[in-house]
């Protein structure tokens, strides 16, 4: 036995309607007193009043912190490899260790500047925050190369 559905009544609400779609015919553009055709203005979405422009969610900060921690762990192993490389090249172990720590600090500062810039560029990518981090990082990397010489 086949069941047939009764056609939907015209008064039944389908739930979702596109703008301008209704049971009535589409509205015609109106003419003002001068005879010019006027149409309805499109809907504009305004940003939420009072919302901060440079909002950094705690989720973004947590991800940035986790990435920075992973980078520090990687840099620690790179530091150990660099120290071993210098000792093999007959650099004094104390000088090699100092050069390794300077390289670690330099990479950490440059990475901190990069991670902060990626997390929220409009808030952290300013001269007052980025410049000192990058300058200290580059100075430490330069010192690591200088101290690591024989």
C-alpha cells in the first residue's frame, strides 16, 4: 500500500525564508516624490560595541606557550649538539659551554618575539616589545659565535 502525503497547506511555515521571499509577490521598488527609484538598503552588520580590537583569547596564548615550550626543548638539544661540536673542534669545554648557553638564550629571545607576533600581531608586534627581544637575541647569538672561537 502506498501512502501519499497531502500537499502542504499554503499557510504552513517552511521555517527558513530568503530575504524578499514570502508568500506575497516580491516588493517592487518604490518611487519617491521626484520620480527617482528607491530601493531598500542592504542589511549591514556592525561590530559589537565595546569589543576590544586586540583581543587575545586564552586559547591562543596557551597554544603559543606550548609552541614556545617545545621550541625551548628543541633548542636545549641543539645547544648540547653545538657544545659537543665545539669541544670536538678543540675549544675549551668552559668556553664551549658558555657559547652553547648564549646560543640557547639568543634563540629563545628571537623565538619569543616570533611567537608573540604570531599570537597577536596588533598587540605584541610593537617596537617596545619586539625590538628588545630581537636585539638581545641577536646580541646573544653574536656573542655565542665570538665565544665559540678558539
